[in-house]
C-alpha cells in the first residue's frame, strides 16, 4: 500500500510506504521536545523525520488493527505498549521491549517507510511526527477522547507525562517533602507540577536560564536558583539550603555532571535521585561511589513510568476534567513549515513548548 501525500518537502514528491501496516494518520499537532534538540547536530543519520510528541486523527487502518478505527483521535507513543513482553507484563516496569526496534531508525528488514525521490528517509521513535502524515503500529498509539483539543493534548505524548510521572510514579514524591528539579524546560516544569500534586512542601528549581524562573514559580516551585550565581558546587548549595539535602532530586537536563550533582544533592540516607535527562549510549557519569554507602537511591525514568497505552487515555481525560493543566507549557504555536523557527526558539531558551500545527 502506498500513500502519496502533500509534504513539507513538496518539491520532493514524498511517499510513505506502509509495508508492515498498521495505521496512517495526518498529524494535527506536534510539540518540539528537548530530545530532538539533543539529536539535531549530533551524529544523527540524515535525512530523518524527527518528531515524537504528536496527536492526530486516524485516516486508515491495516488488517488486524482492532483497537482504533478511522476517525479516532490518537496520541503517538514513542514508548509503545505491546502488552506481551516482560516489561509490559511486570506491574512496575514500562520499558516495552518493542521500543528497541525503533533504535535502528529503519524497519526490521532494513528498509524505510518514508522515501523522497526514491531515496530512503530515516524514521524516528517509530512516530516521525514532523510530517503531515505518518504510519504507525497499533501498539504505538493511544486512543483518546473525541473532543480533546489535539493542539494541547499532544504534550501528553511526551513532555508533560514524562515529567509529571517522574515525580508521581518513579520518585513517588511524598507529602511535605523537599524536592529539587534541575532543568526547567517543558519536562522539568512538568516534574514541578507532579511534585506539587504529590504535596511536596518545598520545590527548588535549578536552571542557568533565569527567564525560566517565573513560570516555574507559577507552577509550584517555592524558590529558584542558578548554579552560576554561586562559587560552591550546586550540590553544596542545596545541602546548605536544606540542612540535610533534598528528599527527591530530578535531573531533567541531560548533562552527566548535573546528574552526579543531583545525586549528591539528595539526603544521605533516604534521598532519591531520578534521572529524566537523556544521554546518548556510551556517555559515562562520574559518580563518587561513597555516595551510595549511606543509602541514597539513583533511578532512571522513561515516559514518567506510565504504561503508555493504558495510561495516556486517562491522562487526556484528566486534562479534560481540568485535573491537570498543560496550557502554561505551551508558549508558542507555529505552522509546521516554520519548524526551523521553533528550533531557534528552543535553542535560545525563549520557549518552553512550541506546538507545531498543520
Ligand atoms: N526520560 C524520558 O522519557 C525523556 C522524555 C522526554 C525528554 N527527556 C529529556 O529530558 C530533558 C529535558 O527535556 P526538555 O524538553 O524539558 O528540554 P529543554 O531544553 O526545554 O529544557 C532543558 C533546560 O535545562 C536547562 N539547562 C541546560 N544546561 C543546564 C545546566 N548546566 N544547569 C542547569 N540547567 C541547565 C536549560 O536552560 C533548559 O531550561 C532532555 O534531556 C530530554 O532529552 C527524557
Ligand atoms: C518500529 O519501527 C521499526 C522500524 O523503525 C519497525 O521494524 C518496527 O516494527 C516498528 N515497531 C513498532 C512498535 O512500530
Ligand atoms: C496505569 O495503567 C495501569 C495498567 O497498565 C493501571 O494499573 C494503573 O492504575 C494506571 N494508572 C493510572 C494513574 O491510571
Ligand atoms: Zn511490551
Ligand atoms: Zn520527548
């Protein structure tokens, strides 16, 4: 089956080949996440269609697709939920083994679903949402409320859920606790909302860009600091500020030095440090092993610990019921063909989330 679609690269006669199909849908809205910013300009293979924070409407479904149909509103899931692998079957884990198939940026047979003038274009995160159309497996979408505004709930596809869930599910922030959040982008601000929802008494925001402080405070940070304002390392500043270190610390930057600092900022005995920031495979973190003697915990978190298909539908319902708020995270809206402006806004730290609309 072949779909010829109007495209960003219209000069290019862009074709989506839906071999192992599944379902196709036009993307209606997609956010630009910090993860894409990390991939741009590094040794990513080009040409590639990035984008993983999307929402759209199903256009057609392939044989055997039973849980979504034409016309359904869906959110893309960079972390699928196959329901059958060891992680999906375990009540704690959410790292569905099927995600690993997306790491090659190609189909399992080495071909691509996207071509331009006959040349292959690499996939990204099994979602490739920076496109008018995409082709996705059933296990990589969650069906959502018919009336949900896609230009808002697309943030549930990554940024919001990742941060909010890191506080609620991974760290299990407790009422009255002290938290610190390193990195106040869309994901870090969502961690702050999660800490607040969990009843944290003190939430310290940490960022080198002070323009992020106002929104962080609006969303629940009780104070904000910049590491650049201190001579001492940030972990010593946080231990001084709290007397004992923070109970929950989140690294939401993707910087190995800050990850080590986040762990050292935690309470010696029961402090929990959650790593949300993304590091490429092979990047090492230099940690003093003595930090573990007293009992600290270091944990990773993907997609906020949510079981993607099961939980995304509910998160959208919570947004519709006004139990969670995404709107403050969306600082910009642009058409997809202005994507380079969105990249610039992220690079210069002027935007939290720019939602690209078609
Ligand atoms: N684990 C997951 O499932 C998952 C999902 C989404 C994003 N991520 C990762 O989370 C991280 C944050 O994503 P985002 O979309 O919020 O990105 P972002 O770029 O919007 O935010 C990053 C923030 O970190 C700040 N920062 C940069 N260097 C710093 C430093 N040395 N000290 C203090 N602050 C610093 C920046 O000023 C910015 O405000 C990225 O690494 C991204 O790849 C992980
Ligand atoms: C993900 O994409 C790869 C190709 O990138 C493909 O082999 C695999 O079947 C896809 N998996 C899912 C879950 O869509
Ligand atoms: C998330 O989904 C799991 C099932 O996979 C369910 O047990 C859990 O209650 C859900 N969490 C929320 C908050 O809905
Ligand atoms: Zn699975
Ligand atoms: Zn993301």
